[in-house]
């Protein structure tokens, strides 16, 4: 039985810290992930996501950590944790010169999975590989390769999936299908921690966390993350917005100007000051202004820039 004091939590990690060569890359991160949820993990390149994931699954020894993963102590019971986790690494790690079926059989042997043939056949069926079972892994599209990597993670029936950028470089349709599959899996009781750089994927998570420079900057549901940031945003459309953006950027009350295609988002933490800053431009010909909802991406950019400024103080 699960020895966790709180059985609702698949992960209850506190103050997880790791340094490399004297540099802190994961700084006292605490994270609670409920069983059966998809938890999104976001942050710029080099912010510490992979390092954190590797500590959660027992592959990397933290300098400091308290708490549990699947009810087992993060520091003292790493072997027990490893056996119950499916870890999908950031880089494709299966054999390109082997078929789908050969790859899965090999993994099943490595894990000493009982009833190997039956289990592999079941996964092939369940993940829709029927017609492709004899195809070389290397000959498949990026989307199918990632699906195969996911299938390999599922063979030993893990309770928790740690998926490190599982859809990087995969086309939008395959990404959607991957996420549909993920939702099916969590509906059947599996828990998933998924790192991603895609905002649409972040929005499909039950809850999410954002880190930068090794620090946890925010976490919660999509709505909580946006509400807690307490930002106001205006969008402006028009021609030749680049020079205008530069002009806006230096005005008091405007803390962030970000282009999104043909629209610019203008954001600040003081709604009245922001309004006063944009007011003189509202009637300017050729511009269409609108006070708009702050997006998740606005929040992440804001938080990481604030953190960067704090680091240089
Ligand atoms: N084994 C290691 N030795 C030294 N430094 C490392 C090691 N592993 C990671 N780092 C450093 O730790 C920091 C965090 O890296 P990490 O790979 O965890 O970031 P990430 O958030 O996963 O980035 P990305 O989005 O690019 O995958 C980086 O500065 C990286 O260079
Ligand atoms: Mg990474």
C-alpha cells in the first residue's frame, strides 16, 4: 500500500535544490501534483526543468530535498520511485534502426516485464500502432516517434509519467493527438508532469508551474496564474507597429510591449497608470485599441523579465 501521508498527492516535493559547479540551477522548488492530473511545467531554456524532472524520478541526486514522490521519500527511496515512473527524455532515445515492435520488446526485456508478449501487443493495440508494428522507428514521422516513446514509457504500467518536452518539433495535428492520449491516460488514473514551451499545451493542463533561473515564479490553474499576476493589458492593431512599439516601451505605466503577429500587447501592473499611458494614442488614426484579457504568455514574459531584473540587482 502507498505509505504517503497524503494519498491524493502523486508528488509532494519541497525545497528541491541542485547546483552544478557552484551555480544553483534549481533553487528550493516545491511542487505538489495531485493524482490523476496533468501538471504543466514551463520555463525558458536552461531554467532547470529537466534537472528538476531528473531529480523527481530518482536519476539525479538532489543537494537538498524533502518530501515524497508516489509516497516514497525523495532522497532515501529513489529505487522504489524509479520503478513506478515512466520517464520520457527530451531527446528521442529509442533505436531508429529497429521496428516499433522490436523497440517495445527490448524495453520490456530490460524492465523484466512479465507476460512481455501480451503486454507489448496490448500497448501496440492501445496506441494505434497496429499497421506500423513492423515499421522502422527512424522512418516514422516525429509525431509517431513521440507516440512510440510514450508507448515505451507505459509498458511497465507506471503511476506517474514525467514527460520532458514530449511534443517538441511535432506538427500541430500530432501534438493535439498526443494531448488527447494524455487526457485519456490521466482519466484512467495516471498522473503526468509535462514540460513544454507551447502555450496551447499549457492551457490544456489541469494545473501548471512556471520557473525561470531555477526559481518557481508561479503555479496554479490557468486562471489562478493569470489572476495572481494582477496585470492589465491593452491590445493594439495597425500598420507599421514596430517603431510605435519602441515608442510605447519607454512610457511610464507601460511595463511590457510584446508583438503577437499583427497585434501588440501592452501590459502593466497598475491599471490606471497603463490607461493613462495609452490614452493619448487611443484616437490615433490607423490604430485599433482594445482593453483585453492578459494572456498566459503575457504573464510568463512579465515574470521572467522581473526575475531577470532581480538577478542583476
Ligand atoms: N550535468 C550538468 N552539469 C552542469 N550543468 C548542467 C548539467 N545539467 C544541466 N546543467 C545546467 O543547468 C541549467 C538548467 O538546465 P536544464 O537542462 O535543467 O534546463 P531546462 O529548463 O530543461 O532547459 P530546456 O528548456 O532548454 O530544456 C542550465 O544552465 C544547464 O546548462
Ligand atoms: Mg530541458
